[in-house]
């Protein structure tokens, strides 16, 4: 049941990261929150399987904040890739 708190927290931080990181026109509105939520689910479940208890702060830091950092990095990488791809397509078309 506590996993829902971690997933909601990660999704909220993913939404915030979506608006903080530039290049929103180059990606979907759900990309960053979806990545953040998926990574939080994987981290929370993995750490639980490794024996980290729900009362341990590192479970929450890794699953909520760690997933937001991973999602922000993935979003920044996607935006950089799209900018390079768009620039090379424009150059190939002579625009």
C-alpha cells in the first residue's frame, strides 16, 4: 500500500520536472511523469525485494527523488536528441 505514496510522489515530481525542463514542444506531456512513475515502481519494488523496510528513509529517497532525477535526465536527453535530429533534418532539406 505504501508503494502508492511513492508512485504519487514520483508522478508529482515528474509533472514539476516537465514544466521546469525546457523544450516542452519537443516531447509529450506525459513523458516525464510516466518515466518518473515507472522508475519509482521499479526502484521501490526492487528495494523491497532486497529487504529494505518501509520505515527506512533510503527506500523513499531512492524511489521518489531518484526516479525524478532519472526522469529529468531522460527528458533532457530526449530534448537534446530531438533538437539534433530536427537540425539535421532541416539541414538535409535545406531549410
